[in-house]
C-alpha cells in the first residue's frame, strides 16, 4: 500500500514538473544581464535608425528593483556597451552609493520613473523632424496607426516657463519634475529648442514610439503643406484602438544592426 | 521499309524534342518552391527599398491553384523566410485546413484575389510618402512614366465609411470586400490613416508599382508646392501607353540586397 | 669617327625616348577597352548615387571612331558589365551591321552625338528631383558653382509638342532629332513627365553634371519655398566663370562603389 | 644619515614620477603626426556624413607653429591621406618654401587663421541645406542647442560685393581677407552661390559645428514652412549657455567610418 501511494505521488510529481512551465502564472522577471544586453541593443537601434544622434539616451526600469533604472553613464548611443550601464535611483544617483555621475540629463529618466509607475522605458532624443513642431507650437497629430499614441496629445515643454534662460538641458531634479508634470499620463512630450522625451510600458515599445514620433512629424509637415488645415488625422477613439506593439519592427531593426563597428545615424 | 520509316520517325522525334522549348505554346507554371523563393526575395526587396516597414506584406496567387494565395504568416518583411510562407484560400484561412492564423490583415489579400481574377500579386504597405495624400484627399496623379498606373486613378479607402471607429486595419472579410469594391479595376488604393494597397498581374510588377507609387507621391508633393495647381501630369492616354514592366528595376533591387543579415528600411 | 657619330645618335635617341611622354603634343586616344571599362564604372557610379534608377543610361562617343558611340544594350545601370556594351552608329544601329537592338531610347544618344560634334558623353536619367520642374515649367536656375552649367538655360522637351500622345519615351529618330533641336548648344534638357538628358565633353563631366542637375533642383525648390521669387542665382557671367571639372567628385564616387555585388540607388 | 636622506629623496622622486600625469598643468601639444592623422579622420567623417562633397576642405592650425596650418593639398575629402597634408603659412604658401600649390581656396584657411588667433580649425563646405539660405538672405537662426553657435549670427558673404563677377571661389588673399572681415568673431558664414565656412577652437568642434549648421538649415526651413514667421528660436542668451563640445558625436562618427575603401557622402 505504502509502495502504491509512493508510486502515485512520484508519478504525480513527474507530471507536475513536466507541466510546470504551462502552469506558471507570471513570467519570471528578465535577468539583470539580459535586461542590460537588450538596453544596449536599443541604444544601437535608435542610433542606427537616426532617432538618436551622438547625444540622447534610452533607459529601462530595473527588473530587479522598481525604484531603480538602468541607463548608460557615458558615450554616444551607437557605442554604448554593457560596461557603460549604471543603475540609478529616483534621484538619478548611482544606486550603489558611489558619487553622482553620468549623463547631465539623467534627471529626465529619474523624474519620469518617479512620477509614472506605469513607465518601464524612456527615450530622450533630438529627433530632427520634431524640432519644427517643438519650436512653432503646431500640435503633433497622429497621421496613422503606427503613431497611434500621438492621439493622446503631445505637450511641448519649454525650460523658459518657470526656469528663465537655461542651457536647454533637463539637468537637475526641478526641471525633471516640471517635465514630468507637463507630460502627465501621456507617452511623449516635445522639448522646445531641444528635442523630445518618449515613455512606454516596455523597451521595445519605447523604441517604436520614438521612431514613429519622428516619422509622423515629417509626414504631418508634408500633409499640412499639401492641404493647409484640411488634414484628417486619426480620431481620438481610432488612435486608442490602433495601439501597436512594434515587435516586428524591433526584430527587423535589430537584424539591420551592422556587425562589428556600429554605424551611426544617417 | 519499316526500318526506314522507323528511322525517319526517330529522327523527326529528336528534332521535335530539340525544338520543343521554341514550339511550346504557354510556359510551364512556376514551381511552388520557386514561387515561394521569389516571394521571399520580394519581401526583402520591399523592406530594403523602404517601401515596407516592419509591418506590411506582399503575396502572390498560387501558381498551382488559382483559388489560393501565398503569404508569410508572421515576421517583418525584411526577415521573412520560405518557412514563414503559408498557402491561404479566399477566406484567408490556411488552405490545409489548419486553424486560422497569420497576419491580421491577410484579408486584404484574400478579398482582392477573390474580387480580381486578373491580379496575381498584392502589396500592402505603410509607404510613408503616400500618407499626406491619403489623409488630405488630394488626388495622386502620375508624374512620369515610371508611375504610369496612377493614371488609372488611385481611390482612397477609409475604414470609417461604413465601419465607424476601427483600429484602421483591414482585419476581416467585410473590410477586405469593401476595400476591393473601392479599388475596382485599378492598380492601387490609398488607406486613410494607414497606407496603401497595390495589385498587379505579376510579382515583379507589384514590387515596381509599390516603389513608384511611394516615390511619385513625394515628387507630386514637391511639384504642387513649386507651382500650385499648375502641374502637368501624364494624360490618361499617355499613362496607358507608358506601361512599364520594371524587370530591370527588379534585377537591380535584387542585386542590391545585403548578403547575410538583411538590412532594414531607411 | 663613325663610332662617335653612332654613339652620339644612340645617346640622342635614348634622350628622345626618355623625353617622349613629355614632348607629345596630344594624348593618345583612350584604348577601346579602357573606354568601355570607364563607361561601366560610370554606370555604377550613377546608380550608386541615385541619379539612375533601373532604367536610364550613359554613353560615350567612341575614341576610335567619332561617328560611333558606346552604350550598354541591356540591363540596369547598377548591373552593366563590359559584355553589355555595344558600339552604335548615329542611326542607333549596331555598328557591326547586326540587327537593331538595345535600349528603346538609344536614339537619345545617337541623335545627340549626330547633332553635337562637341559632345563626348550623354546621360539619360529619371533623376527624381527634376521632375517637379519638368512638369511645371518653372525654370531651373544655377544655385551654386557646382551646377554652373544650368546657367546656360535648361529647356523642357515635351513629346506632346509635335508628336501627340506617346509613351513618353524617345524611342525613334524623329523624337531624338526633335530633342536635339530643343537642347541646342546647352548641357541639359528636362523631359516633361519623364526625366532629363545631360551632355558633356567628357565622361567624368557628364556624370558630375547629372549629379548636380538633380541636387540643384532640390535646393532650388527649397530656396523658392523659403523666399518666394526672391532667390539670387548665379549671374550668367558668374556661371560661365564657375565651370567645374568634377574630377575630385569622380574619384570619391568611384571609391565609394561597393565591392562585389553592386548597390542600387537609394 | 646620508643614506636615509638619499632613500627618502629616491622614494619621493618615484612618487613624483608616478604622479606626474596627474600633476601636469597644461597638456603637451599634440604631436605633428597625431594632428595629421586626426585631420585625415576629420576629412573622412565630413565626407561620410554628407557635409563635404568631392570638394570642400578642413584644416587645423599647426600644434607646433601657431603661424602655420595643416591642410590637404589635393583630393576629395573622402580620399585624403596623411601624405596629402601640407603645412602652409598665412599667405597660403607651403611653409617649406616650395612653390605655391594646393587647393585653389586654401586662402579661406590662411586668411581666417591670420585674422582669428582663437581659431584652431576651419571647414569650407558646399553643405547643401544652407544654400537656400545663402541665396535668399533669410537669416539662419538656432533651432536647438546642438546648433547653439548660430545664435552668434551667421553673415552671408557674397564675392560680388567688392569683387564683381567672379567664379564664386575664394581663390586669393583679397577675397580671403574680405571673407574674414565679414565673419568677424563668429563661428560661421554662408557664401552666396557657393556654401559655407565654419571656424572653431578645435577640430572636433569644427566638425560638429559644420554638421549641425547643415542640419539646422533644413530644420529651420521646415519650421518656417510650418508656421510662417512664428518660430521660436534659441534666445541669444540661451544659445550662449547651450554651448556643446560634440565629443560624443565625434566618437560615433569616427566609429561609423567604413573600413577599407572610404564611403562618399549620400
């Protein structure tokens, strides 16, 4: 009898073990190394696709600690390696207590992660095509489903409002907090005389949004030139329904990365 | 005597066999594998030339069964391989009876092949340059002989007309049928807030038409900016006469494909 | 004595032989093979720089026979090899008397060489940026010294004038002769609904002129958008003085050609 | 005792030697070879990034002699090698007393170095995007922090003013001096019907300024089209504060250079 019970239990255990991956409720968090490697890839993709120039950056919230984020501390995005990635806290200080260091504008990331528990990835870019909109107050509107998130509205943040004459950078916590307040719940904001910030619930999404924010700007500019004010944009409800995940784009952009020495933006 | 007749017949047979390729009335249909391989090449060409982004697709009517078409079921066009190609019926279901799967918008292809017996290849793209036209109602017109087919007229299909607020995709049969009805007998239609579809009697032709639809849009935009309404387009009769076959373009684009890892669109 | 004279003569001969390259009055004509190889390179340069698409061509007057020209008979410019080059007469027939064959538009070349004894190289292109000018009658004007030759004036030829509804091609001698008459003594003419032709006294020059004709069109378009009619172009006398030879450009473009499989235009 | 003193001194010397790099007050001047190698790299970067075409050039003031500068004497920037670099004096004559030779426009460099003791590097380019501004008198204004130096004002120099009809080149000392006078203390000037000159206190800075001068022009053009006169540029004080050093850009551009045969501008 005991033998039979033991056999049954043994067989049941084997069945459970075999079925375990199917039964798991939530995926295990990405390992720190895997997260860092993907972040490096995202840097390279954004440089290769002309979204990030030598300056600008991309970060992710740490999978291991919600109150930290991972961001390169130095270097052009095209050249970032895993060794450049530093873990920061909400104050944009290295989480290991070492002296404050890194990109002057790491405060963009720190303050956005602090203000937005839903945000898991942030891009700061000088994407060229948005500058005409950032500097004229003409509102970005979604031209198509690939830039659906623009339907949320894209506010323009101007350092001058509240901070007077600056060097245009978001280089301290007060500026970062003001930017987060202006962004509110939305995906993206433009920075007058500077560029843009983009947020998303994942790294692949933030890369796709940054790319299509930039492309949408150029297409909207052309549409407005073609027909004055009479352009049909996505309706707000259409924009919400048209949400994309950009996974296929990520795969193609990753495969397009040059092997060996990275290529810069064109 | 019999020997002589037999000899004459034998010689005549040999002559006929040798001359057969010259004498054949219709070319043998392309083999399924050759068709699939060319379709994969077309995917890569359209990605490399910036016509297809990570999304969008190209298909061909099956050479073996007129009522079926071949289309990748997953993946960015730049990365499609022969293993991704699935054979579908007019209902955009896998022809082998397995469960429905594939691109959400395979219905574009299924309904166009159903409605258009003359169409042998279809492209669905988010070609950037056409979006300003798709969203303003400004009619595309043929700027030159390379985009001769635009002379047929390029209607604009809008999901909103008949279907209210959608996610902008052609993701079911009713939407696909409405699109086919709007397209009528023409080569191409624009999709408001989305992109375009292009049809042709062959794969090489559909690739060329998609490329030149996109380029024509940009050149027409520039011409209209240069001289307001006073642009001379191809006359309808000129457009009909100017029909191209794009074979030289196909050869050049194919030779331009990167070896090894495919390059994405720029 | 005889020995001394012989010695003197021998030494003199050696001196003359050594000095011969310096003393020659006119350079020996380029060998046929060298001319063909350079023509193939020109095809590849023009494709790689986006001046020629899969269609369009470049030719040179034969160094061995002024009444003949060398032109590829088939294939996209990116893929042309020495084996494709055919020698034609002014009637655009193969000079070796074989049956008429080659590009439909070889008559552009034949008639231009016939009409213009000064012309040693011809390009026919569908250079995109000139199309808005070709279709609007807005006159191309020289924006800078690199496109100095535009100061001669760039007439627009339209098949419709004299030939009614055509397929837009210059595909016979009468059309070619009419084009040559419209071009007159100038470097370049635009073809309404089609593209352009460019002529020059050398191959390197015609390649440079074609490239800068295309670029000048885009820059002039932008200048006109920026300031309406108030654009300062090169004065006719400045344009004449600003003549370039494009040798450094040729060297750079040649070095930029991809090794192995040719890259197509972007 | 003497032994102890000697020991202490020896140890102290070793400590000082070890600490020497940290203690040095001013960096040793760059070696001539290192300066030449970096200048060659700058040539290649500017060609690869589309700032310099086959013509145009970049120079540096000699680290070994303030009254001399280093500039290639021949060749397209994409193809310049160390062997092409010549050392010139303020009269744009080779400093070693050999016969005058080199680029026709070396006088741009000679006269700018003579007039501007602060300038350590000069670029002369035909950067396409500035031509519409150079030819219309529309003032370039800084769109963002990356082109902060435009806030100094960018004058337009026209050979015609004082020199009548010329070939548009700055090909002698009087023209070079007039250009230097027009430039004054600023970073950059446009040349009507020609291009631009850019100056900076270092090579990396002049490369960055030339790149962003060109990009700013295109973005400003688009902004002006979007909103007429109502564009917000950097305030003069913002521009001064926003000074960049472009080091990260230099690193990315250098890493992007093709290995082997150099790529030309696109």
